[in-house]
C-alpha cells in the first residue's frame, strides 16, 4: 500500500490540522461562554469541523490496511513510514502515529539505506527542541543498534536544552543494554558453532 505523501505535504497538512484545531477550540470557547445559541457560531463550528475531512490523507498512516502492510514488511509502506517520521509532523494524533510506525519498523527487515535514514530520525528525535514522545524512538534506536551508531549518539553534541540532554541519556542507557544483549547473543552463537 502506497500513501505517497512527501515530507513537505505532510508538514503542510500538519500545519493545516493545527490551524483547524485552533479554530475549532476558539469557536467552542465562544459558544460556551456567551453565545451558546448563536446560529452563526454553530455554523462556523461545523464548517471548521468539516475541514478535517480534507486531512484524510494525513491519517492514512493510521489506516489498518497501511499498518498491516507495514507489519508485513512491504517496502512501499516502509518507505512511507520513513517519510512520515522524517517530516516529524506536530499536530493532532501525530504522536500516536509516530509511536505505531516506530514500533512496527522495529519488526521490519530494512535495507541498509532505510536503516541509515531511521538512525538519522532517531538522532533528530534526541535533538528536537520541543517535547516529543520519545519511548518509541528509543525502541527504534535499540533495534538499529551498531557500535558505530552508539558511538555517534555518545559523541552527539547537545545544545543545553533539558529535554535533549535527558533524551540522550535515556537513549544511551537503552543502547548500552541493547549492545550487551547483542554481544551476549553473538558469543552464544559462536559457542554453538563447531
């Protein structure tokens, strides 16, 4: 299954979704405060609500058939998921979508290029200058573990920003555990090989 949105299109849709949500909230507050029966405000509210039907394409990333395609490792779905995570949209439900995509990508067989792109996404999630749901990026980073990637995260220069400093520590600790598990598995495999 192919969604086919570009990074720019995803970011534009996220901006439009944020704008529509802001408009809906503003109208809802007005309706609640002083003009609850004002027909014009109610029409504005329903018009603002109807804008969400234009954003269906953005929410295709939550579509069960897309998620199933990703779960099955279809390359088009993997590529679309990587584009979505690269865009790093910030709007209604985007965090939930990122969480699902990261989790499913940890289970996929990835090409070296896809692994490289996802490592960049994990690095960007560490340095993002806003709160992000980070647990799924830690899981993804551990699934992409190599000693070189670990060294890159360890040597990452962080602008003093409390979220980024904390994220780096969390990711490094999880990657150390992943690295130890990987080494132990390699040692067990070597011991079993005659």
